[in-house]
């Protein structure tokens, strides 16, 4: 019997032997992954999450050091592995879910004078797209390398910008594919601008999105299944990359979401080609005996239609489902009306994003915070078999959706409001109700009044009634006047002195487009604009009433410079030198003088106006020039950095 048992163990060992040491695939569940490595050091792979404190957290994959220096990483949906390139040796690796790297090949044909640190794998999993950047004299991306992941052959495509039609001056530390549109995105640190790439033609769109993002150097970019773009990196002025940003693909802006540990020599990737579930509630704060709507948004970015999917949400017992407003996924719906549970089986989820919407009644006894999560089951094994809902209004990942039910006092509430000047005031009850009864007989949800007085409304919210009393009085008419528009010589400043009808007010100055005010909340700030600018002052009194006025300042340039047309170099100490004069702060980058035969008799560089030490004394080749007319021109730079060429004539009179 013992021999038989040993034989069985041996046979099991032989059966399992081929599986030992086999690379284990990732699960495409929307996680973000990061590679960290210093130069010539082994990379370590991390899973990127938001921890309970709301900060970014790196959790290293089990193996720790991968055994190689790897950058330019991408997630391949066709086999659920991460692939990456050593940017110095061009060795190419496959990384499994333990963080271990398997050497595949050395990529032939890459330019040894280029650096390859930004990469992403195409949505169909066929190619890795890698940016090649120059190292001298600047780090600029100049090419796209299409690496075939079947035979490791490459095709190199030069980059061309839409702004110039030529070689770009952009520098992206990472790139990522949008799972919804298939567009390839990067963040250019030179202009702090979101850019997109056409990897078939090499065209870089560097004009659609504005420059000046909050995000600066983004070493890792990630998409989620809903097509939201995130990045981990630095804002301008940061010493290291430790900030997590969210990008708006509609207008190209970025916002700082949270922060995390320092990351250098990093690259990121994700697998957004999956099925994910978001859950929101509207309104998020309510009272008993009201109705709210839950929206369950499902994103299918897996590349194929998903069938046989199950959906379930078990809500707190204080919530009762009254209506399924929308269900685009058909399936078998277990009747949820009058219960707190919705279950749909055998759903078909097509590619794209759509929502189930459910109306829910809040019970009379409800009070406090209610939270729960919905669930989608029966997903393919490679997508994790199931997913739970996330509240997209927080930075946490896959967290519960919160509904706050506030207790309602049935005692009358007294509110004080004011009518501003000759305007009107809209009175709105404290709570949304089923019906309203105002003291003037109106039954509308709000009441607009134009005279002072006491107004009352009784609101029926279903379980009880709420009484609101409004004490309305007439506030004084508020006026502000900035006066006539102003013309100002470039470099000058002006004190803005508004007329204000009331003394006890707050001030808020706004200007477009320049930032020339020395104070934005002062009654009388100084303005020193370099370009034509518009200024708006808004004042607010103690009652919340406001008034505004605008002023325009046009900036004049040439009036800031004076050049004489005669000088007398007779060594009498008066008017012996010819030089450019004007307002302080104007630079004279170049100053040239010619005689009537075209010979240059004088030149000066890198001076400023009113600097007689850079003036002409009338001498040429050691001789004082005779009376005559001499032509001159100068290149001047104003205080705003703009440059102009000025020219004229000057006569010597002795």
C-alpha cells in the first residue's frame, strides 16, 4: 500500500513538473504598473494603488528585482504579459505577474545615439510603439519605432509636428493608448502640453491642446477602462517625480490628484482592455422620504462583446427600488420593485460605455451614511472573472458609493436675505418636496420677489412638512466706476483708483491676459502691463450684493525711446556723444552707424538706453568726422522681452 502511495505521488509530480517555473500571466483587471530603475541597476516592478490615506502607494511584485534594467514598458492584451526594453543595451524582455523578467532577444537596427524610454503596446497586441529621442544637443523625440512582437523586426518612422511640418521639439517620457478611441497620447515636458501621435505616419499633433499644464515631467502614463488618462511624475520646479495627475482629454488640462513616493528612472503601463463598473448616486446628500437615482456605468474595453454576464447590487434595507429607468443590456431581470436588491443575469455587454439607472426611495427611518458596492460576475478568466463597483467621485480605487441621509428638523427655520438694489431675489425652500405652499398663495418650487417683507413656504416632503420663513430687506444700490480707458507707455505703471458707492466692501480685481497687478484684493492696486490688457473690478458688500466695472489699458511702445538727430562732438562737454535715450529698462542689443558711402563708423552691443558710455563720439579710424549726415539703426528689447528694429539719421554739426 505504501509503495502504491509513493508511486501515485511520483506520477503526480511528473504531471505537475512542466508547470513549475512557467511564467504566470497578469490578469487584465485595470491595474496600473510601474517600473523603477536607476541607470545600470535592476528594475523593480510595482502595482500602483491609492491607499487609505489617499496617497499613491507602490506595492512591489513578489520577485523584487527583475534581473534587468527595463524601461519603455507596455501591457500586451493578447497574452497578458508586460514587455519592456533596456534603453542602453536594447535587450528586450517579457515580465510576468511575479515581476520576473525573461530575456527574449536584442532588438537589431535601433539607433545607438538615441534613447528609448517611452513605449506602449498597440490595442491589438501586435506591435510595441517606442519613441526614440536624441541626446545631443537636446533630448527631443524624433522617431517612432514599430516593433513587431512576433518576429521582433522594426520599422522606424520620423516624427513630424503639425505646428511646423518638420522635426519636432518635444520630449515625452511615456506614452499610452486610449482604450476607447485607440489614440496614442503623450505629455510634452518642453511645452507642458498633452500631444497625440499618429503611429502610422509619424505626425505629432502639438497644436490641439494648450501649453502650460500643471503636469510637467510625466515618467509613467496610465489609462483606465473608461478612457481616463492618469500620469505619475512632477510639476515644474519639483526635484523629483512624486505626484499623481489626471488629464482632461477634452481640453488637455491636468489636475493634481494626490502624491506618493519618489520615482526616477520610471515607466508605466496598464491593461485598460477589460470590463469595469462605476456606481454613482444623485443626489449624494438627501433626507428621508425622498428619491435618489443610482447610476451603474459599465465600460467594456476588452475588445469583444461580453455575453452571459451577471449583475447584482444589494442595497441597505432603508432603500427601496421603485423603478428601473434604464437597462441597455437586456438579460433576465429579477423583479426588484419594492425590494432593496437588483439582479440581472445573462446580460450582453457590447463594446463601449453605457449605464443602468435605478430609482430608489429613501425610507422615513433612514439617517446617516449608507454605502455598498455592485458586482459584475462571469467575466472571462483573463479579465479576473468579476469586478466590483468604484465610486469615480473619489481618488480611491474600487471603493463604496456613499449616500448621506440628513435628519430633518420640523421646527420652522428663519432665513435672512436681501434684495440687491433694484433687482429681484429668488427664494428657494430648504428641501426639495412633493408640493409647496407660499404665503402669497403660490405653489411653485421657488418664489421670485422684488420687495422687502416676510415670506413663508410650507414644503411637503412626504413624511412630514417643513416651514421656511424668509426675512427679506432692501440692500443699498451698489455702484463702482473705473473711469475712462488708459493709454500707457510700455514700462510705466498706473494707480487704479475706482469710485465705489459704499465703503464697507471687498475688492476682487481680474485681468486679461497679463499678470500686471501688484495686488488683486486691494482698493487701489498698481498696474504695469506689458501688453494691452482689460481689468475687471468686482466689489461685494456685507449683504452679498455685487457690482462690477471694466477698464482697458492700451500699451504704447515707440514713445518709450528718444534718439536725437543732431550732436556736436567738439569736446565742449555738451552734446558731445550720440546715444539712444528713453525709458529705463529698455535694452539696446545692437547699435550701428554708417557714413554716406556705406562704411560702418561705429557699433555697440549689449547696452541699455541712456548709457552714454556706449555712444558715438564722432570719431572714425582716429579722426573726427566732418559735418554731415550719418544713418543709424538699432535693435532694442523692451521690458516685456519683445524686440524691435528702429532706425534714422543723425547730423554732425561743429
